[in-house]
C-alpha cells in the first residue's frame, strides 16, 4: 500500500511539475508575442521573416547571440561556432561557446519550419521561445526517474518538488530566453547526483536494490560513469563553472574517503571507482574538445574545455583512488615500486597542469587574469555580492528567493542527526554538504553562483530522506517527505500567482519598463539600419554593452563593446574611446575602429562603466571628465560629430529621445551648424505633433 502511494506521489508531482513548465512557457510566450507586436512606426518596419524581430527580455542578451548563431549555422550549413562579426568591429572575434545548444536551436527551428513553412531564420527565432522549457522538462523527467530508481519514488517526487520550487533553477530555463545557463546547472546537478547515487565510493557488501545512502554491491560503477558524462558535458558548456563544481567534489571525495575501512561489516570502500570516474571523465572531456575544435582550432584556451582539463581530471581520479585505498589500508599514498611512483607522479603532474599553464602563460592562455576582471564584476548585477543583491532587491524579495535554498540546506544538515546512521552513511551526508561549500562561498562573493547552488540543492532533500529512512518506519518517512515537500513548495506560491495574473491579462498588452526599453531600442536599431542602407557594409555603432547587443541583433549593425571575455579587445577599445578626456585621441580611436555612429538611449551610455574599465578604478570624477560625458551629458560635441535625429516610437509616449551622432572626420563648422539646425527643426516638429 505504501509503495503504491509512493508511486502515485511520484507520478502526481512529476505531472504537476511538467504541467507548470508547459503552462509557464505558453503564457510567457503569448505575453512576448504581444510585446513583439507593438508597433513603433519604425522604418522599415520590423520584418518577422528576417528572424530578428521577436522581443527578448532585457536581461537575456545571451539569447540574442544564441539565436543569431543558430540562424547563421542554418544559413551557411556549418555546424560549429567559430567567429562572429556582431561586435569587436570591424574585425569581429572568436566564439568559444559550446555548439551543442546551437544544434538544439536549429533542430527546434527545423521542426517549426516543417510544421509552418516559415523561413528557417524566423522559425528558429520563434521556436527558440520554447527551447529552454523543453530542456527543463527533459531534465526534470531525468532527475525524477534517476532519483526514483536509486532512492525510491518518494525521493524522486521530492527531488522534482525541490527543483521546481527553487526560483533560480526554474528561471535559468526561462521561456523566450534560450541560453546555456540552465544546461550548465543541470550538468552540475548530474555530476554530483552520480557520485551521491554511487555512495561517493562506498558500497554495501550485500547485492540488490538500495534505497539508502549506500548503493548495493556492484551497482555504484554505473553511477560514477553517469557522473563523468555529466561532468564532461559541463566542461564542454562552461569550464569556468564546472571547475568550481569539481573543487567542491574533490573536497567531498576527501571527506567521504575518511571512514573507509572503518565502517560496519556490511559496508566497504571501492577506491577503484574514483579511477573509473577519472578515466571516463578525461576520455569524454577530450572527446568533446575534439568534437568542438578539431582539426583547425586547437589553441591553448584554458577558459574553456581543453585537454589539460581532461588530464587534470584523470590525475584527480588516480589520486582520489590512492587516498581511498590508503584510508582503507590496502594501499599507500606514495607507492614503493618505481613504476608505481612514476605513475603516481605523472598523475600529480597532470592534476597540476592547468594551474601551472595559467601561471606560465598568464593572460595569453587564460584571459580571466586580465586586470579588467578586477573591476568588471562590480559593473554587472551577477558580479555583485550576495549582500549587494539583498540591498538592491530588498530583504523580503531576497528572503523569498533564498528561502527554498535555506530550507534544503537545513534538511541536509538535519540528516547528520538521523539516529542509527552508520559512519559511512554520515560520511556521504558530509560529502554532499562539503560539495556545496566552495559554491556557497562563491555565491557570497558573486550573485552569479546562486543559480548553480540552487540547481544542486535538491540533492540535499534526497540525502536527508535517505538518511532518515534507514532508521525510521516507512510511514513516518513518508510523512516527512510530504511535510518537507509542502514546506518547500509553499515557499514559492508567487509562481502560481504570477501565472494567474498573466493568464488574466493575456487579452491586453502590458508593456513593462524593461520590455519598453527593448522595444524602443529595436525601433532605433531599425532606424539606424535605414540610415545605413545606402552603404556597402552595415554601419558600425559605438554604444553601451547592452545597447550594442540589441542594435547588432535587431538592426544587423556592427558594434564594438560587449561584456564577453572573447571580446576583451572590443570592450577595451570602446572603453578607451568613452573614457578619454582628449578629443584628438577620441577622434583617432573612432577612426581606427571605423565607427559610423555613436548611440545612447538613457540610461544606457555606460559612461561610468567604460571609464572604470579603462582606468581600472570606480572613479566618478574621472567619468565626469570623459569624452562620453562631454557628448552625452553636457551636450557639447566636437566639430567632427554630426547630431542625428532619430524619431522616437510613436506609440510609446513619455520616453526620452535617443542621442545619436554620426562620426564625420572631415566635417566643417558650417556643415555642423547646418545639420545642428536641421536637428533642432526635426525635434521641434516632433514636439509639436505630440498631444
């Protein structure tokens, strides 16, 4: 009876979770259909067939690039990402994003193209709205089935509830926001889950199905291999994120190895599992590297997946196996035989290879060492500390967003107090908590890591239930499952309320401030495209990073500065132009980059940020003396800048006009005065037409 109820609970929670994902995708997609349809009077009107028309939330600039890359892959027939000319004009830059998500977007667009007959570019753009929710549904299904198979259906249902209730994980797969963050989070979750399901190298001696913290004899190996697959995919998607996950897993493995050989008679350590994990992980990591870069792009770039990371993973597996064997009393950390010592030394050298290469190559091999990263995180929301985020969002909003995570951490800590928990079982619980340690520290320093912590946290609830289940009657454990699931789910009722509000408002267009910003910049991008239609190449526009992404996507314009590490050259060039107080230097730099227009739509000129990047300091006074402040704030501009009137959107009243200047190096003062007078006439005519 209890087993039947557990499976009913599992099916109900999974169905409700998938229904929530689908309903949210439909409602959010319909809302952005309405926002996209807002007419602004731009000329030429946005052409949906061009596949660069649908409005993307202003916080999802990565989505613009992913869609553009997928459209390019579909148009050219290529299948890997190499370069882009969306920024760092006029040269463009390299791309080091995983091609996997691009293939997914092209596949989704291909299905829509077959169903509707739309042009492929438009099909990709509109299919991309559902690409992330579809991935989330697949991830939730995989999490539920894997958890139920290893820990039982009650734990599987609880894992799904915890995953859906955490707003950070849900939002990382946002509808209408196709990007890689959700996949990165799921890969990290899968990497940890495989090790947890494998008992962190500790097994029961008895064979058969296991519902507790330790797997049955001979069953842990497949979970370690599954962990290696997820970890390799994570490195392919984002080495920077996955390496931090590996630091936590290394700490967790050390914790789990400590009681090896000192547990009960029915528990045993399996040091060879760590060797299996390292070898599978290294081989798969190398395979994904070759899939992405072979044969012509095998540069030493340690910010992304690389064979040195594969070597380090292999070395880590060898040393973790040696540590577990030493704790078990079946081996030595430093073996006696010369051949074994050489092998162990080679593993240590492989483990140290990435940091050694970074120390040797510096910025050339690892751009994150560039001094720009000492100031850049403070200029973006995701780079701010947890306390800064709490101050900005307010205590109530921050508590709501972090409450589910706090409850899951409390559940994991409670498992340590489960009566009758064996030494090995307690080691597994401690290992799971230790795996979160580096991520929690990183989250405290930078807000960007909150999503990764929230993605892995559902395992804390699973471990908690598995620990208590080993000592409590099944009915009591079931009651705890229901209570904990209810507590976690009750933390985030706002999701349902928001869905209800969106459904009620679907017949009316509700244009928020952020969406109005994107609609307006799309309008100006199309106006700038019209101005540059007579030229042989798209105009080059210098603007703030966010505006640059929007202008490049919606207008097909070339831009300079965006906030991507692959575009450090363009970002530094834009910062140098904006921050210089020397007009002659500004003119020279503008000419060197072939800039056609300078554009700013309040509050987007990023003058303070560019000044901080150029000088390496957050100096408001220096920013006030910059070329950007002179032009965009004081309204004084040199003779070689020509003011351009861009008509504001007719349907969005109350918005300030954009500031736009054309760079004309040989313009005379008389020509400038003529165009300035014409600009004022157009502005006055526009003001007279306003109600």
